[in-house]
C-alpha cells in the first residue's frame, strides 16, 4: 500500500509542477539576442533553484530505481530520450521546430557529449569503481573550471565578487561532501584504483567545457526550447554505447507500479528541468550558470534524509547558507 501512496504522491506533485511550468512557458523560448537583462536579474536565481532541485531529484530517484531493479543508465537514457521528444513537441507547438542542418547537429551532439553523455557515463562508472562519496566530491569543482575556462578564453574578467561568491559556494559544498570521505579507512582509500580517481576529476572539466560551449556556440537567432530538445535526444544517442558496454537493458522490464512511477517522474522532471536549464544558459553567463552544481548537491542531500533515512548533520545548515550567499555574490558580479 505504501508503494501505491508513494507513486500517487510523486505523480501528483509532478502534475502541479507541470501546471506551473505551462504558465512560465508563455514567457520562455526567445532567442538569445532578445534577452531582457532587467528581467533576467530576477529570473536567473529562480532557474538555478528550479533546475538544481529537479535534477537533484532525478539523481535521487535513480537510487530508488536501482533499489527496484531499474539500471541507472537505462533510466538516464529514457529520461533523456523521452524528455527530449516532449521538448521537441513543445517547441513545435510554440512554432520553434528543431533544425537539422549541420550547424545545429554539431551543437546538439557537442553539447550533449560534453555536458551530459561523458560526465554521466563517467559518474555512474566512477561511483561503482571508487564510491559515490568520492565521485560526489568532484561536482562542486565545476564552477571553478567554468570560470577558469572563461578567463582563458577571455569571455570573462577577474571580478572580486564573482570569485568570493564562487569560494563561498565551493566551501559550502565541501562542508557537505568531505565528511563522508574523511570517515573512510585510510587502507580502503589506498586500494582505490588511481585511474578512476583521475577520471572522476575529469567530470567537472567536461561540465565546465560544456557550460562554455553551449554559450559561445549558441546558434544565432535560435530559441532555447529546440536546442534543449536537440541536446537531450543527441545525449540519448550518445549513451547507447555505454548501455551496450555495461549490459544495461535498453528497454527496462517493469514488474511494479513504483518502477513506472519513477521512470515517468524522471522523464517529466527532465522535460521541465531542461526548459529552465537552457533558459538559464540563454540569460546568464557560463559561471553563473555553473552554480546549479551546488544546488544539485543540496537537493540530493535532502532526498537522502527524507527518502533514504540518511542522517542530517547540523554542519549542513551553514553550508546551505554559504551556497545561497555564493549565488547572491556571483549574481552581483555578473
């Protein structure tokens, strides 16, 4: 009975979220050149929070899915493919259909491989090889690499408030992710494969490159919805080799309602989340955009406490304050 209640509650929350999204969609999808900087100042923090919560929730639901017999990579493949198709339908409804010229296909696949396919495959594999705690440690480094690449490519300059804000967010995230690592046995850490530790630390590098690429190669005159759809569909295609190499089933076998609810929920959260993901990319610079990493960390933490019964330590509260202060300071430096 509890499984049916969970499934019903989960889908009810998602239906309410879709209603809110349908209202917001009326003002979403303008080309990058038509960004209203005054409105963006207020929308950008909201989009960071919305995507951080939704994507963090899909990560947490992947753990629930694994506990109920769904392979995580199979789940990611379908939430990307189905979420992308839903975005494509929404874009067509708003008279913003996908374009398939070489210029656009390049954008879809390069954005997909840098920002989604490579980091996702590495993260799932690294979490098995070296553990989820150490893998989670690398995500807060994404804003640091994004800012470094922005400076190297002269897309940004050294800004005092932006640097201070990034450090606040980084320290806040490290307060959350470091304690589980410090509790590990030194002998256990010594046995971890060095190659996979190194590969895990390439995840924020790819995320940073993806943040930069999506911004600088944004096709002129294109709205955010078709680009989001194209990237998700391209990501699902790019994930096929990983599915075949790991023997994860492309079509999962469903034996319970809760499995169906999790897959449906993750598809809807991807659909809604990536609307705001690309809108944020449209109206904010890459460094501000990268702050979503911190709020994904917060969300997975709360889901761990609410869904999985994990402990909630008091040191988490100041870390959350630091992350919100960091977001404010980075927005001040934008």
